């Protein structure tokens, strides 16, 4: 590929392969009568998640001469759940998402996300469907599954649900992360560090791997497990060193969701990050009634990387951020 900056970062043949993959995905959902939807890229509300940084802009026009703050969506999740609350039934979307401060081999600040929701499914039902999609697109083997707790026990010999902060710092030090561990005041970031650096490279090598039952403290938008409230109905999918998807048995309780937003903002304050107003339209939709459902977000660009054997996200999108 030429270094001339007008030229695409991906080869045209790769873009043809990408188009064929998108056609396969749409056919997959059409056969299952899952409706394709589109929701706004611009929203009047941002997200409280401490790990996400948003892009913002202003609309200036009729009724908003002084400017209406708008945010580029980090995910279509809240809008899609509003459709579910309105009675849409099973839905999916292939669209753009935007996350600031993210760029690299597996990241571009603008990327393509596949997100879908299945009323009546739990997280295990949805894992089955994702597994079918992976086999359709990648011609890979059947996925394996391991709980978050068992992954830590198997690969690191520790229990992430009972370990104390000082014990965890000692484990981190054994792997060379002493400086990071000494400064960290919370367990979850250190668990995430060990999971990312010491567990992810060892799973999903020969076949995709689902890791499920993440700790309740990492539940985000997931239901807590009734049998063991220490864990939540959250899972992630890994294959050949790539994190592909993040899914939930979705939280439907508006009051609990609002409390989780408040908790996010408390952590933001401790981390000296700006506070974020809660998305009241989303909370109102939950109050109206979100059906029991499971949902997942899957990175299309990373999926195409795996399908085409490419090494970086810039090799599978028309123009990465440096050529946009």
C-alpha cells in the first residue's frame, strides 16, 4: 500500500472481503428474523463508565441558538434498549461507535460495532448464538467456556472473588507489575491487569473461548447471578489473542441501574475525572419496562482482522485515523 495519505489504509481486496463478511452477518440475522435497526450516533447524554472517554460537540440551530451539547456514542446500547422497551423484539445493529483516547493495533477512535439483543435469552443462550456466528464467519471450531474464577485459578492459582488487595499486589509483583500495584487502591484494576497480560494470551488459541461470570464489581450493565451474587451475567469472547465481544444478561431494574451510575461517578470523583449526568431517557425506558434479554457488542473490525489474517485494525478499514 502506498504511503500517499490520500490512499486507503486497507487494500481494496480486503475491503471486498469485509463487504462479504458483512453480507454473511446480515444473512445470519435475517434467517433468525432479528430486525436490523439504526440509532443516532449523536446523543444528548454521555456514559458514566470510568473506562470510556467520549467525543463531544454542539448543535447550534432552531431552539438551540446557544448550543445543545451532544456526544458521539461509545456504543448504541442505551438507544437500542429504548427500542426494546418500546416493543421492538429481537434487534441488531451494525454501526459506528466512537471512543476517545483509543488508538493502536486493535483500536481506532472510530470503529464498527455489531450489537444485538435477544429478548427471552440469558447469557448462555446468547453465547450459543455467538458461537454459531463465529463458525459461520471464521469457519472455526466450537467455542469453549470457562468462568472468570476458574480462569484465575487455572492460570494464576488465585481466587479473584476472595483475594485481598495486599495479596493481589504481591501476585502482581511476581509478574513484574510492582510499580503499578503499589499505586493502585482498588482490586478490579489489578485483576484486569493480570487478566489482560497473563490470562488472555493463554486462552482461545485453538478455538474461541468465552469467559463468563465476571465479578459483580465488574457487572456494568449485567444482572447479578441469583445463585452467587458475587458474580454477574457478563461474558467476554476471545480468539487468537483478540478480545472480540462483551455481553450481558441485561440489567432491567431502573433503580439499580441508577445506583450503578452513581457509583461510577463516585469512582470518577476519586480518580479526578469529570462527573457525567445520568442518561434519564435510558432510565425512563427501564422504568417503562425492558424485557428480560441478553445482549452483546462485537467488534466488526477485529472480526475482519481474524477472518483475513491481517495484523492491525488499519489494515481492514478504509481509512484509519491517520488517513481520515
